[in-house]
């Protein structure tokens, strides 16, 4: 197989970003899309441009899966649909890239991990932040040992509120898994990747204090959390912390990532200036390291080119029959921490990961 026929399920904002990504990958061709909403079909047609005429449209993902038109699928539908979609995809031998979070609950994630263990086709989870140039650079330097033994990591995201999504599905924790699953599984994945150990305890404080307070849909008031602090303790003794605000558009950086070791400190900023920073305790000096963006990125999108790299590597892995770089196990653990953080907030106590039977 020299060219991969790809179907995209869910053609909202992220689905259309992935359509642009796929059109920029010579080894891939979009052959089908599926979405139950007419408006999203229109978005996809505009995104596809002249290619739209050759792309088959479906309103039911099962018809796409059974069409014989695709060698792989990419799922970018609302979070609460992922489990059902994956169950249907797992009835086939079609490889899949599923957007984050893999599922909205730990129970559903465990079910997917168990099902994948019985399946030959690949499942790749869309945790693409690890491919952003500053973050990838920070992880490379961490692995080099330049700051000694890692002891602490902090991630600050100060950003804008959640965008409007179809049927306002992202205004309710039941649909999203909660902000600390929906949004922050990215950051918990980065923590897991950096620490190289399993989390054992989570302590969190947060609430809904500014955003969506007056929004009511079908008689239900929005309950989506808009700020939190989360501390994660790992089996190897490392501690990490998330500082999240969804009403902090005015800052210079949307994300700030710091890793501290016994010999120094690493810092990365997004959006940045193509550099990360390395501090040395012994000399009390700070130096810059260039982390240029990959020049082969055809579409920068909303994620500084990271989702393009993700799509390209997914396509390459399917064509070459290699393993996914981001597995269903990674997807599970990124959700576990977020779920534990919500439980900590709701029950006002530290939460042991062992409570989930993992």
C-alpha cells in the first residue's frame, strides 16, 4: 500500500483541522467523511475545496466503516461519542486515530484498553501536545540528563474560555468528562511522559467561578469547571502541578512548562520564540536552546503544527505496519489523573489512584 485512504468521523473544528492535515500529506487521501449534522458537512466541503467532489459523505459512521472506501479512520467527534464509535470501529480491522480524551470515564478507557489487547489493528490516541516544538525540545533535554534527576514539574495554562461547539455539548461535564479530562488530559499525558512513572495520588482544588455561569440549555445550567490547581504524586517520588485558568486571555504565554531537577531547570513557553531555557544550579546561569518548528509541516492549524505531525506519523505507522507512538494505555492514564482530580475537588480530599483498581 503506497497511499492510505482515510475517513474522518466528525467534521467540526478539529475534524476540519485534520482534513487540512491529511490534504498536506502526500501518502494520504481523504475518501470519506461522516457527521450527523448538515452544518458540519458544509464546513468539511469548504475545507476540502476542489477535493470535496471525490469525497463520499455519510451521516452515520457505520455506513462509512462498511463502505470499503477507507483503510484508516480518524475520530474527531464529541467526547461522549468516542466509546460507542470505538466499539463499532473495533468490530472491524480498520486502524484508528481517536481524538483526546480517549473516553470520558476511567471505566470506558479500561474497556477500550482491554478490547485493543484483542485487536490487531492499531489505535492511536490524539494527544498531540507532545509534538509541539518547545515541548518536544524540553523532553529531549530532560532525557539528556542536563538537569540531573527530575524532581518537580509544573504546567500553567492561562487561556480563553471554551469555544462554542455543536449543540453546546462542551458546556456539561457529563459530555466532556469534565474540564480536567477534556482539556487537561493533554497536560497529564505530558507529565506521565516526562516523569516515566505511574501516578499514585492526586490532590486538587477548583471550580466554576467566571465562565458560562448564566448559560442554560434544555433547562440545565452549565457545570463546566473553569479554574483549578492539581497536584500529582508519582510512584518514583516526583511531584507535578497543573495551574489552569480558562479566563486568563491577557497573558504573554498561554502555556508555561517548567521541569526542575537536582542540577538545574528547564522552561518552555507556548506560544514561544523558538527557544527553550536551561538553568544550571552550579553556575546560576541560564542559556537558550533553539527549538525550530519542523519545516515540513504543511499546515500549522490551531496547535502550532503538532496535529499535522501527529497525522503524518499516524499515516506512516499504518503504511509501515508499526506501533502507535501514543497508545490506548497512554490515553487511559491521561484520563485517570483528570478523573481523580475531579473526584478530589468534588469530595474535598486527596484521591489515591488505587481506588480505580489500577
